[in-house]
C-alpha cells in the first residue's frame, strides 16, 4: 500500500470527504512536560475535533500566551482522514499542583491533565540538573538614604539559549542606573559547567526604611535537542540538526535593602558619596583682573558613587565692585564598573567694576564619606585678588589767572579751550581759500564713493546664511522632573531652584528661561508666587530657616502638570483658558 500525505485547503478536503468519506479520530490532549517552575511555559497540544477548542477554562490557573493552528489530510487506501491540531503556550499563574481541565473541542471533550508547578527561583531542569537559574544579590545590605548600593544579577545556563531578555529592576523610591557592561564567565557548580552572565545596577534609595527589590524575570527560548533512542546504541548523531526551541521564563527571588535615615549630626547638607573632589581653573590662567575686562572661573565637582542630580549647585558670592555672570551648570553621569561617576561644572564670568583689593570667599562642599562613615568637606581656600584700573586720566596742570588751559592728549573728552589767534590778513585769506577747495574735493570724493557703493548694492545681493548655532543641551521632561522631585524631597533649595528652572524651560520649550525670577513672572496664583518668593529668599539667606521642600513640591506639581505639552494640547482642544500665557507660541 502506498500512503501519501497532503496538506490541502479546506475546500479540497471537503470535496475528498464527499467523494471518499471522512473519518475523524477522537480528541487527544497532551503536554510537552508535566513539571515546570512558576513563570515557565509549557505547550498543550490538542488534536482532532472540529471547529475551535474552548480555551476559556484554562485562564483560571494559566496565562494563555499564544496559539497555533494547523490541519492535516491523510489519504490511505482511498479513504480520507482529516485531523486538526492546536498548539497552546501556557504559563502557570502560581505554584502547586494544577490541572488542565477538560476542554470542549467540537463535539468531543479532552481528559484533564495534572501539572506540578515548583516555586519561582528553582530554575529549569532539562537534563537532571538545574540547567537555567537566576541569582540576585545586593551589596551592601545596609546603606544610608541616597547612598549607592549595587544590585548584581547572575544568569546561569548549562544549555544553549537561542534568544532572551532580562528585565530591569523597577523601584518607585529609588534611582536605578546600569553599571558598565555585562560580565561573562564560565563557572563550575556541583560538577556542572555554567555559562554565567552578570549584570550590575547602581541603586540610590530616596527614602529611609526597608526597600524591597522585586524579582527580575528572564524571558527567552531554550534549545532542546531530540533525544529519542534510535540507531547508534540509542543516540542519533543527526539530532543536532533537528534541535527545537521552546519558550522559557525564569523569575528570581527578591532581595531586601535596609535604608538608614540621614544622621542627625550631619545638619542640613547631605551628600553621601565614596569620594568627592572640588577643583577650579581660570581663563586666562593665571588670571589678570582689570576694570571692565571679564575673567572666567570654572568650578568642577566630581563624585564617585552618585548621580549628577544629587550634586549641589555652587552659587557665586555677592561682592561690591565685582559683577558675576554664571552660566548654566553642565552635568553628566558616567557608568563605571563599580560605581557611577557624576560631575558638575560651573562657569562664572567675573567683571570688575572698581579697582582695588578683593577677597573671593572660601568655597565649601560638605559630604558624607560612605567608606569611612564620617563627614568631610571639599574646600577651595579664599583667594585675594587685585583689580587694576583702566588708563588713568591726566590731571590738568594749574594755570595762571587769565591764561588759557592746556588740553590733555590722554583725555579726548575734555572740551578744547577757546584760544584767540591773530593772523596777518594775506595769510588768513590764502588759508581760507585752500581749506574751501580741500573741503569741496573731499565732498566730491565722498559722493563718488557713495554712488559706487549704491550701484554695487543693487547689482549684487547675495543672501547670507545665518550662522549655525548649536542647539543647547536641555534635559528631557523625565530627567528634569526627577531632579526637581529629588531636590524637594532632600530639602535642598539651591538644587530645587535650579531643577525648577530647567523643568519650566523644558515644559515651555523655551531655553530663554534661565532664572527663578523669570519662572515667578509666569504665574499669577498668589500661593505659588509666595512659595517661589520664599524659595528665592532661601537662596540668598544664610539663616532663612528650614525650607519645606515637600510642601513646595505638592504646591507646584499641579501647576507644572498643566505645562506638559500633551496636557496643554488637551486643554486647548477643550477650550480651557487657565494660564493662557503659558500656551502661547511666543
């Protein structure tokens, strides 16, 4: 007998069924494995039946991740057998002994199937060992608020992975940043060789208490070779050409981090880092101070184990006789192998207005040494500078009464004295005539030059391209908002003011917003204006009292939310007219 197998369209199957008669086998349900770990996938295969199977009963204990349908026609001795097959990917919702219930497939019902689901974190067992598993570790287990902790994720694999992805830890009360590149090694454990991928994250908790770091999840495709006993003593060397991949999901255990509050003895300043340096440079170097000539001072803060949003701002002192023009600070965070490297650069132009001797005050940045567990201070000592005056004006010499004063060549603004001169009549007439002719010649020459310039201007006008100006580097909304929130929560008015200016600049898409005074002018609501005025007083007062950053944040957030571009568009569409000046294009 010759058996021929065809994959035919349903229309052809119907014709064959009418002419030769069709036979339908009973419904069969089977799974690729009966034991899985929580979060893994298993494949349920349904064969036989007509129409579509009812998969709704599965959703009580499983997540249906996807289905695949195929049909098959067999012709044997002129008889046609049709068979429909459904492949369903399932992920258990919890551990324990679960049951795939009886499913209705056409006019038939399947038999229930028992499934054992292990707790998450035990890994995937394919060949008698834990072939795939995850480990989570945090170090140190106890940190201060805003201090860096390192979360290490290790993915162990003893089998091939075709593709996969690892979730990033998501924490509401912490800043999470990746550290460096992944580290890949080979390790032996219990006699099994594993390919280990290590990924590290820096975590900066923003509130004291216990911080629960949730499990991380790996989703991928693991390779499973056919291992059915065949030739060659039960091993088929051609199995490697027929490897199959099946989806797998791993879930690690969670870890806990204890976060200590800021020590009382540290006072208001709180910057926990592993190392901090404060440097300065001048342009020109060495600096030379003269009245009316600017000198640029650059201050650089560099910290190990911090993000740039946590570094404080350095405001210039107020000195009579010198004007200060600070630029916007330039911040960045770089990922190192063991810690984040944050930096903040401040450029300040000094413009002396009066000659004399001045003292640039000492600059101090207190910080908490997380290695030695003590307060330290980064310091630039006070600097004595001498400002030289401009070119001095010559002092007129005393003159005798009745005589004309002399004009100083060094002072062109001095009014010339009227000097009476008497010349002979002939010489005077000759000089007047010569000067008239010279004046007439100069006038003709000027008119000729003007005519040439006008002709050239009309005949040749080349458009001049506007010079290209590099777009200023501005933070996105998420970064600016995060900096503002952190500064308010940490009770730091200097950082909050700078972050608020950047945030409003982003929301208005206006790089011209550069100071707190401009921000205050945008609002007319009395409580908001008063809060901004109080913040500005805090910036310039050494004993301004405790600033309530959390109350300030709660007051400003509703107003700032209305400045977001998508919110502005929605309000304009509904005809809302509150704060109309913030929505104008100009």
